C-alpha cells in the first residue's frame, strides 16, 4: 500500500540557506485511528541589528568614514528592508557657517551606496554665530534592497563646513537593522 511520510523542520533549524519558512508537522498519537497529521507553516524572516559610533574629528571634510560597529551581513540572496536610525552632533566656534553632518548606508560588497539611504542629519547655518556652541539631531533612512548573495553593509558618516572651525563631530548608528522581506 502506498504511504506518504511527512517530516517537519525543528523550529530554529534549516534545511538550506534559501529557506525562509518553517514547516511544522505534528504526528498523530501512536496507534491513533484515524491517523490525523497536522501541518502548518510560518514565515521566519532572517534579521539582524547592531549599533555603533564614530568620531569624525580626525577625518578630512567631505570623506565618508565607517561608523565603528555599525556593520551587518545580509546572509543570503533576497530583498531586505534596511533601516538606519542615526544621530549626529557637531560643535563649532564663532564664525562657522554651514556646519553639516551626513550619513548613509553603504554596500561594502558592491562598493556602492545603498540607494535612497543618504540622509542629512545636521545642517546648521548661522553667519553671526558667537562663542562656542553645538547641536545634536537625528535622522532615519529606510530602503528595500535586493542582493544576489551574502552582502556586507555598514553605516558611514561625513562632515563639512563652508567656513570656520568645527569640533566634536560624531555620528552614532543608534539602531542599524535589516529584515528579509522576500526571496
């Protein structure tokens, strides 16, 4: 007599790297008549998150600097939602105008910026600034990003001014995360 054998995958385990659904199979009690098998499935998206910080004080203006600790690996091919919540601070002395801090998500594997993720965190413009002062601000970037295989991404920060001296230039990736949304 033909027979079908059903087998499940234990939660948290995988048959292969391309799997993004858990299949649960519950066998009937021994000797049960009739045999009733329960089969269910649930989406188990791949995800990850991290955070980090970098001082831009030693960096040249208009250069991108990786945020220490804010690097993730998208583990397999697919479409991911990539989100970077970033914070920046900048201090300046009298005479500074256009003090700027930017952030972006960068695809290290491809050597290119992740589209739609560049953000201006701070744009301070004051031609009459006197004394020493500073400002802190937040920004978020989110994008759907498709990759063909394992891909390393990170958060970068950059700064510039049009005139004057800045100090204490810092970028934090307060929450850098991804979630796979499709194969």
